């Protein structure tokens, strides 16, 4: 349930950031070059100036396969005299969701220097001394080393609006002194990540950027020119599972980047040629198959290259069978298998798509119903429940209310 207040999201965010600067000795702004991290950076710079905490520490883990517009925008920030740059252009391993054959991309590989998508900058940190090579593991490692013995936090631009999983994470559990909009990195070391604009809409983000005249990544303007919906624009490395659709636009927006990208990243050109069909489930079931389940297992057998990944995919499917997720209704079963197929086609071996599907309101309501939980507010909006099932729930709720009265 949402509770609306008279306070604006802007004032709420400023208040939160001010509190974090008072609580933590070290504050680091994490940036991707996207609109959300842009807002966090501008707000933190304002508060840091007011509290005499400049220069502001700004961190960007440059994943090499970046838009040139992102590189240009982030270079301007890192060269700002009021910024203490933490620009990492060091060897790391990230998931390559553009390919079914090569799961990982090795950023800043010295042996591939001639093929790098953009060069290293003089200001950047080029040696990985943190003992971790996977992207998501680096955040804990970096703050652990750079802020050893200090109470420290990251500030990042994650918003609950973006998907159900984020909404759950940012509103359910207490992270620090009553704050839910954060994540514990190390309780022992007092290291955290906080998301002070978690309750902003993308419209709030663009309203702030426009009204303040803030600099931002100009790739967004080009996306708009080529018809990308504002709510669907994403700045990330160009083979991230949530950014694959933008691979079809790189050649139009940044042809020089595309020329380097297709040479450097396995699978990029395939996606460019067959477009959305390369990583999204078809709208109708192919004629060769009787059910979506049969089609999904056919793709799993023929597209998933590693037995280990195939077994992980099957395990995810079995998990949902155990929780009566499927085989309870034709609509939910079809939707689930389409998500399972999208998982295969986008090489999503972190299973983000399946996890997000589980957390949607409709799916959660359906699951709660079949577990016997009679809470009307959780089920009345589910598209998977029949009228008879909803009536059954209403009757059960009424009986319970009568008992209490």
C-alpha cells in the first residue's frame, strides 16, 4: 500500500541525503551515466557543498562496452574540480547477454587493447587490486578497501518503480536506523548502499533535470529521436540483459561505437540483424509445438550451451512447480513459460526475469490464493483469478469478519 504525503519527492530526497552526510564519514556516489544516477549526483553535490564536504567522491565502474555519449558525460564529471574521481577502467568480468555461446565479456583485456571500444583515460584507475573480478562483487570489495575503518556508504539511483523486485527490496526490510531504502554491505564495518530517490517516478527524474538545467547523457536525446519510449530508455553497458533492445539502435545513434562493438562483443551483430526476435518470445506459439512448455524445453535443449546453465534453468522451473505456480490456470501457465523462454533467449542466467515475474502483484495474488490465504486486498486485482475464485475469497473474508465482530 502506498501512503502519499504533502512533502515533494525532491525535498524528501534532499532530506535523506543530508541525513546520510551527517551519519557517514565517507559518502560515495555510484554512477552509471544514466538519468537516475545523474539526479543523485546533482543532489549530493548540492548537499556536500552546503556541508563543506567537497570534493565529492564519485565512482564509475566503466564496463568498456559503453555508449560514447556516456563516456563523454562521465568524463566531464570526473574532470570537475569538485569531484574526487573513482573511475575504474580495470580488468573485470561481466555477463554477456548478447551471446548464447560466450557467457562472459572480459572488459579491458590487455590482449585485446587494439579492439577496446573506447580508450582508457589518464584519470582512471587501471589496476584491479580488490581481489574480485565480477562486476557485482566489486562494490563490497571497493568500499571495504577504500573506506577501511570508516563508517561509509554508497548513494545510488535505484527506483522502486522500475520493477517489482526493486519495490520489494526498497520497502520491506529495515537497513539502517529505520531506513528501508538501502542495502547492508557489511554490518561489522558499517558499510551500506542507499537509494534516496527510490520513490521517484521517471517523470520526476526528467522534471528535475529539465527544471534545474542539469547536464545529462545526450544519448537519451538520440533515443527519443528514434522513437524509444521515455519510460523504456536505459543507459547501461550495451550487452546487459535489460539493455539488449538498445543494441538495435546503436548503429543509428553512434555508428562509430557500433563498428567497434560488433567486433568486440560476441552476439551483438546477431541481435542487430534479427532484432527483437533474437531475445524475446514470439507472440504466438510456433506451429511445430503443442504447448509453450514443449517449446521452452526445446529451446533449453538446443540453445543453452552449458549443461550447468541448463540444469540451473530446470531448477528454477521446478521451484515454481513446487509452489503450485503453474498448472493452476491456463493464463498464468502461458505467461510463465513465455518468461522462461525470454530467460533462455536473453541468456539471463541470473534469472532476473523469472524472479521479477514471481514478484508481480498478479502472480503473488494467484500464489496466495492457492496457498489458502484469504486476504482480499492481495487478490482482488489478479488477472489470473476467475470471478468464481474472487467470489470465494470475498465469502471467506466476510465469514472471518463476522467471527471477529
